[in-house]
C-alpha cells in the first residue's frame, strides 16, 4: 500500500496511455494527451516522492454502506433524523423546516425517506415507521397552523406549487408568480448566476424547456464564461457573514439543494464514509487538519489555517512568483524528504532555517502537505461529488454545484482551500513571466487534490483518462470562479429567514416561552427606562436607529432613502469624531443586521438599506468589527 493514498487497490502508477483513441468530448473540454502532459508528469513526480518514502502507512478505507444506510445518514446530516426512528412521532420541528423547501428539494427528501422507510420495514425495526406520504401530508395539513394563519408555503406538490407564503412584512417568498415568470424568461444573460431561485428549480425548468442558449462544456482556457452575480439590493451574503445558528440551517439546506440538483440532472449523489483509522496525533505532515489546527491554536490563538501551510506559501512568494515553471517543476525528491523530516523536528521550536529552502522545494512541500492529509482536503464525504461536477450538463450547473459543495465543507477544510485557491490565482496573475496559465496550474494541482481516492477500483485506462481530464477541469473552475463559490445563494438565506420567522411564531404559542418572553420584555423595558436619554425618542417611520458601541458616536438615527447603502452609514459614523480617539478604520468595521428573521448577518458596503429594511423590518442595526 502506498503512503498517503486514499485506496487499497487503485493503481495510478501507470504511465500516460499510449496511442489511446478515447472519446474526450463533453465536460473534458476535448483535452488531448499533449495538453494533459503536465497532469501525467505531476503524477509521475508524486510517485517518485512516494517511492523515496519507505514508511508504510495504512491506506484510508472507504466503507461500503448497507442498504438504506446512506439515506439514513443523509437525513441526519440534513437535520431530519426525527422523520424516522424512535423520535419519528415528534417531528413537528421538522414541519417548520419542510414548509420552507422548494418543490424539487421536497422531492429529494421524499425519495430518501421512502428508501429508509422500506429498509426499516424489511429489517422489522421495533419502533414506529411513518409512511412518507403521511409525513408530507401532515406537513401540508399543518401549514396553516404552523404559519399562524398566513398563506401556505410554496414548496410543494404539483397541486400547490403556485401558492405563495409571506409570513411577515418582509417579502421573501420562495416561488412567487413573479419569480416563476422570471424563471421562465431565463436566461436574461447566459453569464448571470441567478441566486434568487433554487438551482434545482432552475434545472427542472431548463429540462422542460428548450428556450435559451446553454453553455455546454467544451473549449479551452479562453472560452470559460465570464460568470457574474447580478447586483442584489439587499446585499450579497458571503460564507462567514452569518451567525453559527443560521449557518447550521444553511448547511442542511445546501445538502438538500445539492441532492435535488443532482437528482434532477440524473447524476448519482452519494456521500462516502471513511472507516476510522489510526493517524498521527502530532507533527506536521499526515496529521488530521482539525488536530493540526488544535495544536497551532495553542501557539497562535484564533488561527484558522495551519501555520505550516501559511509559512510554505509565504516562503514560495518571498522569492518571486515570476519563476518559470513554478508549481510544475518539482523539487529534488531526496532533498524534499530531508526538509520534511527537519521541519517535523524543528518547525514548532522555531529553529528551522528557512534560508536553505529553495522555491521549488517549498512548492513540493506544499503539495506534499495536501496529499499527506489523512483524509482529502475536499473530504472523503464529498470528494466524489466534487469529481462528479464534471458530469453535469452545463457550466452554469457545474458552478452552482461547486458553490453548494464549498458550503458543505467543514470550516477548517473550506478555509484552507480558500487560502490555497487565492495563492494559485496569484501565481496565475504572473503567467506572462512564469508561463503558468490557469490550465497549467489546474493540471498540476488536480492530482494533488483529486487523484488518490480509491472510490473506483480497477478502472480501465479510458475512464482513468476521463477522470484525470475531468478533475483538471473542476480544478480550473474552482480557481477561476473562487469569488463566486464563497457566496451563500439568496434563496437559501431567504429559506433561513422563513425558518426563523416560523420558529418564532411557534415559540410564541408555547406557554413556557410566553412566560419567558414576558419576563424578557419586562427586563428590557426596565433597562430602556434606565438607559433612555432625552434625544433617544421613539424612532419614526422610515428611520432606523444604528448602534455603534465601539465608536465615539455610539448611536444615530438614520433616515432611509432609496440610495442609502450600508457603506454610507459606516462612513457617516466614522466621520463623527468626538473626545474619544478614533482607533478603527473603515475596512475594520461593518454594519450588521441582527435579529428579526435572521440571527446575525454582516452586510457588504453595497447593500441598499431601504430594500433590506423591507425584507427584515424587525432587525436591529449594529456597527462592529468582524470577528476573525
């Protein structure tokens, strides 16, 4: 077994296939063997490095799930485990969640619940096994009650798919007639990414319609579409802008949405599970990412990226990014092995001499670090799904799937991937000097992120070539569109808002909660009486009160206008200097939307405040530094 390989029986030691006449059309961008040369050379370098490392390491084993096990795990991951099993009778909480799903999302859930139900019946489990039709019938029947008498949610079946739901003054219905007409007119531009309507709903609509030019896969570097996000007046939400409790909901919705998208497009979506194996519990290379960060945070509190990873990138950049063949030309294998051993011994002690590290050796160490992770940077669970992106029909759908997959990655993996992609883009920015184009960099990096997985054993040469070309293209997409991939789609944020609104309504009906709310209201009123100043009168219509506890001007009433943006409010506060010393700069503080139908959301400077106020009229507005 080879060190660092996520398989027991998948042999990638073959050289590039000779004289093969494979069909390389479709998502492989018609890449020929010549353009794949960098890929196979990188693979050869990897095997040379591995050949010099005689340390035996147990390969990662991917467990084959039992019947229904994948679907059961999927429902747990989606936060819907109480739709089956011993707690199936207590699924009212899930009814709120289900009431926010789109038609295609609901179909994906129904499909998995049905499989689990059938499996449980076969196994004769000794607890209540609900019929999937009963679950969704209960959800439909209880909509009026859950939503406190408002209109039913537009999630559903063919009977109610045109209905809308607007539970608050803020309008964030999921599938209104207006949105459906927008969907039918798609695409307004082939390169616009529509974040307001569920990706799977867009795919279903596109499947039923021949209207509109579709970007098929194919073409070279220069033909990658210039995808963009149309301006959203209520602001773009990035990963990291939301509170943890809302991000948990985002994760569940992203998993369901990705599954629904793959279902609609006829691509199998299966989360893989790795059997737990013994790994190193200290050191740098071959240490689990979470454990590595744990030991790094003892040295540098709050760090989110492994220190060795940061240092290797800094070391590469310290020389120059204009070096020809950077990342492609390998370091000397024996020297890289020696540096690796020396780093293990001296890095944390601070006695390692970085002046002796040549640039190509540092690049090889960076790639080695990625490969030697006990589990892939893209995770065992989702690596195959990342690979399968290449099989989706259009480039826009490939980008949408990658967006959802990035959201699904654990925070440590996602943060490390972001730093890697940003670094790769900086290398590409110097392509005139270093000769490393987007395609070249993707070819070199793809084997390090995708190859050693072991999810498909004994592949024939043709499928191996297609996998290689396909993953190289996924790598290109991840680098090219990285800024789009860290965006949380608006339709998911709106679903979170809806869940929060419905949950608040349910809570208000609960007697114990009512008592607690009454006490909180009393305490707040008492506190406000003590704190109130003569100038702090009730805020009139069309005016919001913004708090800024970290600034010299701590509170200000702001008149909303059509053109007022979040950045304008921050600038207004920063311009108000009093006796206190102004220590915070504009790039260090942000306006936050807190409460109402969202936990907490950091606003981008371009957010139009009047539009956002109409979406969430009960929010509070606070200016504060962004947590690192």
